[in-house]
C-alpha cells in the first residue's frame, strides 16, 4: 500500500547505502554515454529546430516521427496515440518487454513546448557546452537523456531484461480536455508499472543536484460576487448592499489571513469589479465599467491553487467555500474550481526510489541528492499517475530560463543524467519492486 509520509520523516530513514564499485556493464554504460555526447547534441538540435508548441499539432507529430526510428532501433514497439478527441495532437508510446517478474518501469517526458509556431523564440544555437532554443531543456533535453540511457544499456547488454514503457505526451504544457481522455493511456501505463521516472528538468539548489519526490498540484478557481446596486450615499446602511467589490475584498483577505500553511499557495491572478464586470471564457482577461456614486453589482477574481496532497486540496477547498458563504449584507458569492493537475505527494515508495538513485550516485562518485522542496517545483505529467505508482521526477537536463525566451541547457548534464538513469534502470531490471 502506498501512503503519504512527511518529507522530513524519511530523510534519515532511507540513507544512501555505502559506496560500491560499478559493475563491468555499468562501466560500459558510463563510457558509452560519454562517447555519445556529440550525437546527443545533434539529436537535440534536430528536435529543437522543429517547433512543437502544444497547439502546433503538426509540429508535435513531426517530433514524434523523428523519434520513432530511434526507439525501433532499440527494439521497442512504437505507437502513436491520436488525441484529436481531446483537442491535442497525440502521444508517442514505446514499449519493450523484458525479464518476467522484475520491475516494470514507466519513463515519462513530453514532445510539446510552451513556444507556439508564432513565437519569436525559435531555432537552436550552441556555444561550447551550452545550447539555447525553445524546449531545449523542457523537455526535448529530457527525451535525449532517455534515449542516451537506453542506447548505453543496449551497448552494455542490460536493456534486454528491462520492462519499459516510454510515454512521450504531446500536451504536457496544456493538457487536453477532457482529462479522462488525454491522460487515459498514461494512467493505464502507470497501472502496469511499478515505478515511474519523470524526465523533466533536473532541480538544482546551491549548485547541488536534488531529488524530486513530490510536486504540487495545479488547479484554478474563479470567484464571482453579485450584489444589489444603489446610490453610493446609502452604502453600509440598513437594508442597503455593501456592494460586490467590498465582498470580493473581504473574501480574498480572509483567504490571505486564514488559509496559509506549509506547501500551500493560492494566487489571485486577475480581478475586476463594477456595474457590470465580466471575465473572458479562458479566464485571461476582464472588463468592467462603473461610477464612484453607484454601488457595484459584480466582482470577479480568478487564481490558482497548489497543494502537496489530495487531503490538503480537499481541506483547503472546503475552507475557501466556507469563507465565500459568509456574505456581507446585500451580496452573494460563489467559487468554482477547475481541477487540472493533481498533487504528487511524498510517499515512502518515492523516498525508497530516491534512495536507490543515491546508491547509483555513490557508485558514480557523485554527491548524494537531497530532497528538493516541492513548493519550488511546478506540476507535470507525473502528477497524473502519482496515486498509482512510486516515482521520482527531475531526471532530465540541467538548464535555465525554462518557459522563457533564451531557455538553455547544459549539454554536459545530458551525460550525467543519462548515466544515472541507465544504471538505475539496469539495476531495477534485475529485481522486483519494491525490493525485499
């Protein structure tokens, strides 16, 4: 049974085992990844040069097509899963059956980027060991790490026994709707798997590589207040409305004062009030008109809600609803939630998996990876399967400027991360999970 466990409680419980030497196949993995450095950089350039913004469906499919022969050459069976029913391009899944009874592994990355075809940030540039381009780290660098790891395993003879599904989604940056369609195949793969490794960007703190055992949810809320109008000279009087804007302000300030707790945030991103006020269907823009001597009839605010566990989500939603229900005279309010990315809670299994990775680090002569604070990490595809499978995230590249023009990646991190992943996957492929 998987269960929630505090971040602090397990730090000592899963100490990194004493250092041991790499096996002969693992040394082959190390050397093969190093030898493939330039080939990896060339593949990354090819992928980045093809725009694959989430809504550029042809571009997402083109990147998938580039990757099909890469996985087929490694003995994987490849499937393109059309997602037109969810308003997205599709997903690329690659599957390989290995030794029965050993750890079944789900490797997660994504084909799409936040940079659409009309973005001015396009192309690929390289200066030494630094590459710049849209999606170079998030997450085309992660895809290259996966392939570099699998190629090294093939060279070392450790790929044959591994049971692996590689899931490359085409809409991680903006998941298709409905979610039960757009994440159906990913969740089915997680139901099969014992562990999940997510290859989005590596988390680094104070110059040290960190392990990601938890990622918070990402959900939206919309607060709408209505009120009786009237002449402003009567506001606060007996039987007169307080107006929609004061009620909106009351609710938001109560949120600020009463809700804060560890690993919980709730931002107000946009708001408006007047007679009337409205918000666009996508929630990105508002419009309002009003006069100082008219009590406003409408006020609207929209924001997000990020939590570390489903329990925290449920409890926070209930508290927000209770605050909203305590209306000022002459007003009424409602709050609506859009639940998108669920939380990846810290669990015993996630910590155990990080401990195994730290065993790899010790044998590679690398520092132990501490736990990256979940409040500093956004949501991703692994969140959708965290209730089904033990997992760790941040197995991708080290870089900077993700989601912004100038996004860059340290190409040397491909080598480090591919070595880590290949040795971890190889070791897991020789045992059942969880290890007894």
